[in-house]
C-alpha cells in the first residue's frame, strides 16, 4: 500500500509548524488530528518546537494528543482521557480507524466481538460502517464476513512507530528473513532431489529401451537364421531324392552296345529235351 499520499496530506501542517510555538503549535496539533486524510504524524512529532510542548505544563496534553494519534488506540484514549484534551467527532472517528489498523497489524482475522469492545461500539451496523469507511480511505484492505461475524484483513497501512519499538520491528524482520531463508533452502533441496530423481528415471527408461531393442533385434536375427536354414535343408532333401532316381535309371538303362545289360529275371531257362526211346 502506497503511503506517500498520507505524507502529502501532512505536508501543509509541517510547513506551518516550523514557525509556531506554544498555543499556536497546540492549535496546529488539534487541526492536524482533525483534518481529513491525515493519518501519519511522526514528522510532526520530530519537530523541535513541537517537542517543546512536552515540557510545558499548559500544553503538554496536546503533545500527548499527538502521540495518541501517532501510535496509540482508542482504548488508550478512554484510559487516559482525563489527561488529554476532549476529542471532537472527527477525531474520535479517525482514532477508531487507526485503532482498526493497529489491530489488523497484529491479526489477520478480527472477530466483531473484539472490535466492538476495542472501539467501544454498541452495534454491528456502526462497526461495519467504520470498517467500510476505513477501506474506502485506503487504510486497509479486506472483506467483511457477516456470516462468521469477522473482518478478514489482507493488507493495512503502517502506523508511526512508538519510541523503542524500532528494535522490536527489526528483530521481527530478522526472524522473518531467517525463516524465509530456511524455507527457501528446503525448497531448493527438494527441487534438486526432484530433478535428480527425474534424471535417474530418464536414464533408467533409456537403458530399458536399449535392452528391449537389443532383445528384439536378437530375436529377429534368430528367426531370420532359422528361416534361411530350413530352406537349405528342403533344397538338399529334394536334390537327394531326385539324384537317387537318376542313379537308378542309369543302372537299368543299357548303353548303346548292350553292355551292362542284365538278364531278364523272368526269363525261364531252356528246357532240355529228352528223346524217348521206344
């Protein structure tokens, strides 16, 4: 959330305050805390002539009033109102808006019950009007959950820091930075582990594919060799049968001169005739 426009609203009061002292400076504090759109006051508090009011018994309460609007809440006003100037309606509404901002910096979920007590508001309608006005003034961002009766805060403006609180804020920021660094380191380790696992899985897949292709090639080669071997055996068998038939025909067939001709097996031997003597 951009706070530059809040500082711009304070600028005219800063210019006037540099030349004012005493009652005039006290009156300027009353005007600044009542002025629309002025919600930051640290630069005004730091002016030497404004800080002189803290030492004045007559005007000390106006310096306390400026501190109230800078970094305190409406409950602080109720507890110390006897030591503060009376607030007009514009100041009361502004202080309640700033109180909502302070509560929102501590918790993201603000129940209506807690807000009603902190703002000394008697009904929910008035409370919701205050919250809606604070959102329109860009003091915070969030939404009203009327069913659950709570304010869900997403962002708030920053209020002025009370003296002595800067060290606490720095410590909180350092803790946050350390926690963030640890989370980022854990995420980096997990990402590296995931990348390594993915690379290993890819290598395993490639090796599996290589072995599969090698096995398929081996099976195909064996099948090819088997098919080639079966064809040769068939041709050899056919040749042997034909060769034997040719050889048988060559043996039985006489040559041109009648050599190698066998006597017919079915030819009967010549019968010798005997003469009958009478």
